[in-house]
């Protein structure tokens, strides 16, 4: 069922439509830092909105997505609270 809403797009208030969705896959992006830490990030969408009669350069409808980033940090042992700083290697 479509739910109408309003959003600000390109500096103007616009009518928009909330689009229901189902999650197919939410993968983690993983980054290994030079200090030995591993950071994992995963964007999680909570709301998808389509702006009628607006299209990108490829002709696709314009969607706005409200999301949050979930982050997991696995720090190198030498960076953890209470680590012996004398043993830290650079």
C-alpha cells in the first residue's frame, strides 16, 4: 500500500511515496586498518521513498533511503584499554 509523504528535494517541498521493501541481503563491508584494527560496517535501510516524476541521468526513478550504519570494531590488542603501551609496535 502506498503512503504519501512530503520531502525536501533540491530545495523544494515535494510529494513523495513511501515504498515498502523486503530485505534480500545485508552484507558487511570490512576494513583492515594499518594499526591492526578490523572495522565492519553495514548500512541498514529503514525507509525508502520514491519521488514521482523525478528521474536520474539514466532514466531511473529517484529514491531517497533513510538508513543507519551498524559498526563493529575489533581493535588490535595493543590499542585496547588497559594494554601495556610499552609493548606497542609501530
